[in-house]
């Protein structure tokens, strides 16, 4: 199988892992594991795994001093801001909401690429960006995923959902910046070297937010299911997903990689239906979702 085909297969696996991650990660945080603590554990142990991989595979490769600022920026946007806003947002909003808002990522990638002149401006892309943002804003502020418990809508819960939606959108924007920045490093270094240093610098940004919460964590909450959930997020969502994703980036364009994110709400909805009791989607959410998907299609389509 060619590396190009392997890259596409890797991206499908990545988004399958992420689709299940929404359910598992939220379940962990609902059992008294603070979001920032969860992020610290994820990044810390991922650093160890990537260090071991680099040690055995590309031990001798070193990075040039002039590239340190770019690695630091990738750690900031691709790890720290990305993960802190994602987990804190997921804690407040729903699994399906998170996955739907994340599909704005291809639109944001194209928007940033146009602004820094990596991609050419076109009318169809501009319309797609506008339509996508209308859908995203409508989805976030209209609170389309209100969940009814015994037919009672909880106002405070609804406010938390909107706040969580905004945080997930910031996460998506941060990840879009990361995809653009890291592509430059992929052209110069082995992808294992890149991912290790990105996580290493990301860890330094995460420590001020997560170390204190981790040290004060009540260990009695770490039952078998919680430990399995944390292990899944570290090993699959972090180690394998980031590894597969950055492998794909070495062979495909950033915009192509980001386009695969549209699979996440499909997988997340499927897993939510299977594992979440009283799973519910408000029909009102369909309209902004159509706008988002339409925007993604328009910014992603190529001229014939």
C-alpha cells in the first residue's frame, strides 16, 4: 500500500479514535477528574511515550536553534491551548456538540492559509467561510443541544453548554493554526522528532494549569473504569492519533488532513447512541449543522 493511501487510512482511524474519545473523556471528567488535571496527565505521559519512540527510532536527529520558536508555537497552539480549551469545553457541553463544532476546522485552516497567502483567494471559498461561520455561530449561541431531563430544561446547564461550545470553537481555531505551522517543520524533520518536541514544549505551557490540580487529586476516584478511560486518552487519543495525524501531514496537504474531521460527528453520534442513556439531539440543531457542512464543502472543493 502506498504512503498516500496509508495516510488516508490513518486519518480515518484518527477520527474513529476521536469519535469515541468524546464519550470516554467526558465520562472521566464527570467522575471528579478536573479537566486541566486530565490534560496534564495526557500530555505528560504522552511526552514519555514519544521520547521512548524517538530514542529508538530517530535518536540522533536534533533540531536547529532557529526552529525553536516555531516548535514552541506549535506546542502552544497544538497542545496547550488546543487541549485545555477542548477538555474544559467538553466538560461543559455535550459530546455531539463538541464533534460538530470541531468540523469548522477545515474552514479555519483555509481562512488562515488565505490570510498568510498559502492558498489563493477565491469567491467560492469566501462564500464557504461565511456560510460555515454563520452555521457555527448559530450552533454555539442558539443552544441547539438542550437536553431535557423529565421535560425540564435547566437554565444553568444551558448557559454552561454555550460556554463549552465557545471553548470548543477556540480549540478548533487553535488547532487550525497548529496545522498550518507544523507543516513547515514536517518538511525538515522526521515526524517523530516533530511530535516529541511539540509535546515537550506544550507540556511547559500546560504545567501552570494542571500540575496543582493533579497533585491535589483525590486518588480514591481512580477506579478501574476511570483508569481505563485515562489510559485510552493517553495511548490512543494522544499517542496513536497524533502519530497517525502527523504521519498523514507528511504526505498530504493541511487542508486535506483537516477535511477528515467531518467524520468525527458521525462517529461521535454513533457511539453516543450506543453508550449514552437517554441520548437526545434537538432537531433545531440540524439547520446550523447543514450550514457548517455546506461551508466545509465549499472551502474544500477543487476546481474541475
